[in-house]
C-alpha cells in the first residue's frame, strides 16, 4: 500500500522532528535507485520506522515472526511490505521474498543481530544479510543508529533524546567460490557488522569494538 507507506513516512518524520533531536548523517551515500540491503544495529522497536524515514527512499524490512501474531499489528506491518522470518533462520519462502523485494529495486532493511540489543552494544551477527547480499550480488549499505534506546518510559519525549542515524558508504561482499561453510558464513556476517561498528561511537561497538570480533 504505497499511499499508506507515504503517509506513515510523513507522520514518522513529523514526530521525530517534534519529539527528538533527530540527525541524519551521510544521506548522500544512499543509492538513488536499485536494490540494496540496508544493515543496521538494533536498539528499539522504533528503529525500522526511524531508519525508513532517514533513508529518503522506499524500503521494506525483515521482521521477526513474533510481531505478526497480532492481527492488527500484522496488517500494519505487512502494509509496509514487511515479511516475517524466524529468528536465526532464513527459509526458502523468506529468501524468495527478499529476492522479489530487491528485484523490484527497493531497499531491504535487515538487522543482522536478529533482535534488539539489551545494552545498546553490538551483539554477534547472524548470517542472513550476508547470504542475501551474495545471492543477489547487490551492494550493502551500513547504518549506525544511536539514541533510540532512550525511547522508553511514559515521559521519554520530555527529554527530547538525541537520535543519530549515521549512513556509511555502500560496499560489496567478496565473491565466494565453492561451498559456503558455516565458518565462512559467519566471517562474512562479521564483516558486515564491522562496517556498522565503524559508524558507531566506541561505547556502542560491543563485540566489534576496534573493527574486530570478540
């Protein structure tokens, strides 16, 4: 539902402007068109709409299966083109849906950690985003988000938290010859997360502090 998507985008941007100190850095790095996988750290349920509003182009996001249990929430999420995946898994249907989104020239938002970080620091990555990028041979756009972890409690808006969406330059993962072993999949996933870590303050880098993996 493109019209609903556009209306919601305007509403999200208005709320961010009124209730937060919202900053977007590196928007010039967002490809104007063509399929791209957008990868970011995950701090709050607000991250998908915040990231979508920051990109300046139509995007679809991968959502955990649990969010689709409510009929109303499921309807709203699907209206924005989102589709469910089981955490830690990418079945054939999810892969086909991801392929279709990218073939339409849209941006596909994935949070490689698979769930929200409880301490605002980067957690170990799951391999899904790297596998989809390799499968479709498309660029990966890394994004670092800070401040959304402060959107909590009844009066969070009174504090007008500073939210920064830092968009890096797109990159391609190296091609893989032969079978893709579990170790190699994790190596590629960690590479994706390292790009995100470089866009975050040190206190947010967690398992990927200093560009490495812990």
